[in-house]
C-alpha cells in the first residue's frame, strides 16, 4: 500500500483553500452586469392572494424589475415536482399539490415566495421588496400533522382530500397482528421524532445568467447534485432545453441533504435573468434559510414490539404520520417509505413486520431528506423500543440485543432489504469494552454520592446507503437512476484528471478520490485532480447524498481505472517487448515482473499521445469512462453507547462519555471517516438535546426562526468521542465500501435518550431533552 493510497491518514488537499479563505462559493461569483435579487415572501401560513401591486417597488432607486407568479406562469414555467412516485395501499397515486415557484393564487406557509425584486444592490432590492403591496385574505392554518388529518381541518390542496398525500403500507399485517395476539410480551410506545432545520454553514444561493446571443442559461447554485438540477429544470420546469442550460455547483459549504433539491429560487433567478436582461444573484439570509430550506424528520409513530417467552422478537407493528409541510419536495415521498420502513428490522431477526405510513400536508415549510433520511427515524423508534422492552422484561439491554441479532448473511428481512454482510456482535463487543459497560454500576454509585443521576444507553443501528440498483429503485417509484459516472483522463505528461458525477460539499472527495488513483496507478496525490460540480465538464452524474459517494462514485472511478490500467499495460508491454500479463504498476512505473525492465508512468503516457510506437490497431490517447450501477444497497452498522449525568435540581444533562463502534466496510481515509462520524454524532446529539423547529399551532408562524430560538450544539455540549471501526467488506461493490457520512446522526439520538431515561427513571421523555423537559420528567417519576 502506498503511503498516499487507500487506508492512509492523508490531510485533506482541499483544506488549504478553505482555511485560507480562498474557497469559491456562489456568493463569491461576480459576472459582468450582475444585479441582486430579494424575494417577497408571505407573512401568513395560509392565505388567498387577492392582488399584488408592484408600482411603488418599481419606482424605487436602482430597481431593474419586479416580477410575479402570473408573469412566470405566463411564460410557461412549470410547477415543482416530487420525483418519487408512491402509491397508497388502495393503489391510488400520491396526491401532489401544485407548487408554483412564485405563488399565484394562494400561499401555504410562512416564507412562500410571491414576487422577486431585482435591483442594482442587495440593499436597494430589499428596500423595494418592502414596497410590494400584496393583498391577502388570511385563512385558517394547521401546523401539526396529526391535527391536519382531523375532520374540519383547513385544507391545503384540492388534490389531497383531508390533507392526506398517501396511505401506504409495507409488510404482512395479518402475520404481525397474529404474532402480537400470541406474544408473551408486547412493548408499546408513542414515538415523536422532532422536526429539524438543516443549518448548513453556507446558506443557499443562486446566480442565474441568460446569454441572449447564444440563447443559453448558466446557473451557479449551492447544489449537491447539479446534473439532476439541470435535468429537472429542463425536463419538468421548462426553464431551458438541457443543451442550453449549464449548472455549476462550486464549493458548497455543507448540505446534509437540504441542498439535494431544486428550490424555487434557482428557477426564478434563471427566468428573471432572461426577463430583465441582467444576471441575477440571490443569497439567502439566515432567517430565509430557517423558513424555506427543506426541514427534516417530523414523525409521530405508534409502535408495538412482540416477544416470545424466550425474549425473542416475533413481530413489529409501526403506524406513522409523517409531516410533509405545504408542498411535496423532490424526494420527500421516499423518506418515510422506502428509506424508513425498509430498515425497521434493524440488526435483528424479526419474522413479521408491518408499517403503515400516512403522509400529510400542513402549513409549514416542506420536509424532505435530512442527514440519514428515514434511517434515523427508523433507528430511533426501534432502539428506543428495544431498550424499553429490556427494562420491562427485566433483562440486560445488551443481552436482549445480542439474543436477537442477525448472525448469518445474506439475510432477507421482512421489509424488502437483503443484508449482504455484517458482524453486529463485533461492534457490540467493541463498544461495550470501550465504554467499560461492566463498570457502569460503580460509576453510578459514585455519581450518586455527588448528588448526580448517572445513566447509560445503547443504540445498535443499521442503515442502507448507495441506494441502488437503478432497476430496483425504478420499480419502487424513483424518477431517476441511481448509478454514478466517472471519467479518468491521463494527460500526455502523466498527470491525471478524474471527472466524477459525485459532488463534494465537505466530504473530502478531492483527497479520498485521489487516494484511490494514487493507490492504483502509483502516482503522487499532487498529480491527481478531481473535477466535479459542472455539467459542462462532467457529462452526467447523480450527485452526493445517502452516503453514496464512496460506494457508488468511487466504484465508478475504479471501473474507469480498470480500463486505463488495461490500456496502459498494453502500451508498456509493447514498449518493453513483454507480455502484458507480466506488467505490474507500482511507484509510478510500469515494470516487467521479475526483471529490471521498466518504463516510467509519464513516458508511457507520452507514448500514448505521440502515438509513434503503439500496438497495431490501438487508438492514441489514454482516457476512459465508466458508469457504475450497484447490485445492492450497502449496509453500514454499529453500536453507540452514551453515558450521562443529570443534575436533579435543574434537569441539566451532561454527556460524560460517548462511544461509537462502526462497521463501514473498507476505509479509504481513516481521518476523514472519523471526522464524518464526529460531525454526525454532533448533529444527533443536537437533535436529542437541543434542536427543535416549532410552529405556532394557530398562526403557523415559525417560532424558532433564528439562532436566538433554535439551539445548535456548541463545543461545551459535546464530549470527546471514542470512535472505532470493526469492518466487514461490502461484497456489493468493487472497493468493499459501505459509507460513513450519516451514521453518527442515525445512531446517536436513541443512545442519548436511552441514557437520560435510565438516569431519571422515567421513560416518558421526548426529544429534544431540554433541562426543563428532563426536570419535569424527573419530578413526574418521583411523584409516582
């Protein structure tokens, strides 16, 4: 293994420009004649638009144009769509309400855009936006998903009677009901998965440029998948033909899923650029991000888990209401169905599982995939229920899990997924050892002497990453394929460019992808460039989300490298008068095995392009392309243990230890993996203890629309994490990678809540476990 190849702890190449302020974000982009945009947004959660008067705004200094939804619709711009079709259990298709990029007749959540103002400066645009006069007829609003299903509740879309988008099920209801009726014990729980705001470091932004001479559009945007953005804007929104639209996602400061989607702003900026004749840039302020970025989670679930007399799981029944907000976002329909219900077996043998999901419209911001996307929701309900069952049964949470672990692979679950490989016992053993689980009772007694309540909680998670194959997801309703592409270009001097359809927004692709090339071709990292995020440079790609960049994106690169290596060996064998089967590539040279005959890598590359001495019939050049469509999902898994101390007088919780033992398959760069795990755990702890998006039930106003009210985790809220890996290679891709980017956010929330409820002796605690909630739960436990 080369020192810069697979497995090396290489410092990220891209960090030099980031930490020196040389990153290139959409806000940094300046083009000749560029003007600035501000959106006029609804202050009401639900209202009829009676009229819009833009005359005063147009007369303001610096104003180039003020445009409304009627003009947008007059130019044929289409509605935003959801790209994954789900059918209800009666066979009817999901009820997708119309979502115009600029509202025309009705607004359905606070922040719904009704007009765009373009002016010389951002300040002038903001001043003019305040002069746009919108006449609203305010209507009753509903922000709670459970309430939205009740008779007489305000209706959001005529297409969705009773605000119901779909009523979907997976599994064998009859078998589950029978097993529950015959069970020796049934654990029942009411689970709420709180609503979250993504809060990437870089707010969303868009710069739309229309070139009249070429009839061509360019969009710079904060996107995790620019090719999908181009496809959807051309094929469905009628912004521009695909060959006339270039989408560029430069450096992107975090996404966590919230930048997968196509939002109204990108569409409107491109359209406004043509209408006004100037390039149009929009950058969200933080309050706009809170109000309009796709939120995450927001499930309410009833769970029943059945056990036989030997404490083995026999059935799981799940009934979930999922809040979709005011409109269906691009992939929202898949989150509480095929990204959620299919993971409800967890790491356990559960013979019968049934899940019913009702998706609901409310007068809130749209909800879609957020770090983990369905898997955190599934893991939270499953691991809270298992921990609760252990307490009810009077057995060790460790031993109850161990008794029910899946131990032979492949394993076909009762809910579609076929797990290909894993060793859940190894992660459990690593975690309990690192946490000194056996020594916890002594630590609890020591804390008690100090007046503190100490608790320990566990979570054994599994997730599905690298969603594929395309034929399978297509059969489940996906509107796109989920393969990935790569092109490897060896230049005439031996340097290498890798063009990938994956997109980096903090994961370190420029380093890890180059490590793979360095390993395979024996060249230094500095000779490898990674190109991504530009639809004019990379032919096509599916972007980055669902921990797919390694398992799918790097596998595509590996397939292209196979072709490059094969041709390079042929050229070297010809130059060295040897058999190509004897050629080995190492340390920047192509050698004849067992001899001292060799040719430097750069010399072979030059020979490919001079073409003076190539094998007969060989084309000049050295450039290869590959598309990779995986045979199966990948299944990262692990065990997390959290230990807390609670101050009984205040309810304040301190995490005194957090242990993560993960199985990510083969690892490219351990340092980057550890960073991904740390970040995920921080987000998971944020959900468990601090974060909660709250809407006023009556008015639909977002109460937590700034960092003054929405609490993000700080360094003082987090301990030093103990992380480790015990890896079983994934057999479903050529690199044996499973994915690591979302695991921390999936496994940590139930571990934290399990620990707190263990400490206070009251299992009735919802996220976020704020000091007030913990104090109230503790007092309730004391009274009873």
